[in-house]
C-alpha cells in the first residue's frame, strides 16, 4: 500500500481511530494485523518470508540471552545473521552474482550451468532485514533484553509506518513504546499531520514532478546536450531526496499521530559542507547502522590511518551493495568512500594561498564547501540513477565533454518544477538556519497555521502527480 494512494488515505484514519478505541492490551494485536494487511497489499505471499525470519530471530534472541556459553551465543547470533543475509542473497543478489560468475567463466572458456531465478524482490526486504539483525546483535551485546512475547517482536519488525523503507529502528527505541499505553494527544496528532503533509508535498509535488523530466532525459541521454544532462542530474538529486525523505516524513508523522516516536532519518543533507557531514544527515538510520555494526567492529578510527581509510571504504562499498544488486550502486558507494578518504587526507595537507584566504573568510568558505559537496554528491547520483554502467559513463562523458543543446520539455511543467524546487529550498533554508521571522506551519498564530494548511493541501491537489508512482527506495 502506497502512502500516496487513496487506499492509505482510507486505511490510516480507520487504523488510528480503532487503535485509540481499543483497550491497551489489544492494541498490539490490532497494529500487527494492520501491518500484515499493509504489507500483503503489495504481494501477499511474501509475508511468509518475513515470518520465517521473524521466527528464527525471535528464538535466536531468547536462546542468546539464556545461554551463558560465549561460543554458543556467537553461534546463535551467526545463525540469525546467516538466516537474514541468506534471504537477501537469494532474493536480491543471487542473479547478480550468478550473472557475474557467468561472465567470468565465459571469459575463461567455461560455461555456467546454474540457471537464474525467476523471482521478484520482496518489497523493502533490505530494510526489515537490517532492523531484525539489529535486534539479535543488541541482545547478543547485552544492550537489549530478549522479547518474550512473539507478537510484540513481530510488531517491532512489521510496524507498518516504517516497514517498507525505514527508518531502520533499534529495539531499544521501539519495543518499549509498544508496551506504553498511548493516549490520544491533540498536539502529537497535529505534529504528525503536519509531517505527513510535508512528506506528501515532497513526494507528489516535487519528486514525482521532477521525475518526469529526469526519466525523459536519462531515458534518451544520447540525444541531449551537456546542460540538459546537468539539469537532469540536479533534478534527480532533488528528486531522490524528496522521494525518500518524503517517505520518512510520512512514516514519522503517521507513527506520531498514534503516539509513537521514530528516529529522524534526514536533516537537510544538501546544506552539508563536507561529505562526512552529508552522511550524518542523509539516511541517518542506515549510516548509523553501518557505523555501529560494521565500521566500529572493524576498528573504526582507532587503528592505523591506512586501516582507518580501508574501514571507511569497505563500509561504503557495502552500503552501495545494500542499495542494489548492480555495479552502479557499488561504484556509487565506492565514490562516497573515496570522497571521505580524500577529504580526511586533505586535512593533513598544509593550506595553500587559497586555503589561507578562505580560512579568513569563513562564510564564503562555507558556501563554497556546500556547493562542492553538492556537486560531488550529484556526480555520484549519476551512477545511482543510471540503469547500468554504460549509461552512467555515457551521461558523465556528455556532461564533461561539452555537447550543445538544451531541453526544457513542456514549458508549464518545467516552470512548475522550478517553482516547487524554490519553495522547498526556502522551507529547508528556514529550517536549517532557524529564521524565526518566517513561520507558517509552526506559527504561533492559529490563522496563519490554518491558512498554511489550506495552501499546502491545495498545492498538493493542484500540482501533485497522482499516477501511483512508488517510492524509489521501495526497490531496496
């Protein structure tokens, strides 16, 4: 079920109303049943895959906590990890690995007789797999008590607002909230609805409108000039941010209406002055997952410098592979790893005349650093957006080896795209720099807030693209 569909518009109010009407002891069951229905709306049979891993992880957590033998604990943890990674390997990575094996064997003069699998990737598989893994790892580390109630643990994995595309929650945050009796709070409902409206605006007014231009240009990149491809790439940078952060806003807002608090997943990443800062603001639940469960166990930055750089690079390679079974995603992750390593190495170099000048003009340096970071991130997005390496390299070649021509498309559509991007930039600028004189959704005056709600709703209805478009991160 899509957040930007009429089905969710009917589903969510009914679920919320019944949730608050039910006695507290039955609410977990209602949420679990609704979460199952929500997921089965996409493809019902795949819920069986979730329940297999849920059962494995539930019992693994209990026995990890019960046993006192360190080696047995570790075996149980690995049983859980292998079960989860195994499901990912089969449904998400098998054909990719098999195709690459076929290429290697063909190059060596042999033939691969292993057939490809004709299966669809269960929606949001990487998200709920990582959330389930965080539970068993936290139990193993002694930071989380094993959940004895199977239904509560299943709800932790399947809670419908963040089931499909995160945020990837930790058990310490979510499980206690399912035991707490939530009361109807008008303030929480207001905050949640505001967040949902902002998320819908980002998705249907900005992301889906920009996607029309981006898809047209990238689909026929050989026919377009450098300026067109640069604009399409900038548009995609905005599209993927609005698409994914829009989903997170709706998820956080929907949970907030019911009294639950999900972690923030985005903090205006395009105002970042370094790649490191960007990853502290972009898909925070995933970047902190890799930090806590991969980067730090590898040694983090508490090792020799070359090993530290290696750890960073490995984490970003894995992050790229997590996003998709395609070399484009691996290159995208590798580029970000390279950006980070070069940025850290550059810190140790002496400042030249330009560096000394910028050190004296901090504001100018900050704006230049923001621009540089955005350009580097956008270059990497080319690989993320491209269907294959050939397309990605072709786009970059036409960008850097100038080709004349500029494509606007349908003028009104193009103008609307520029307008909504400007509105989004002003909204984020106000949030980033906390400008108190510009307050609409959060104004102290009731009339201003109501006027803003009406304008936002009409903007969504008039300029939104309602074509049943899925969120980009659903494929992961």
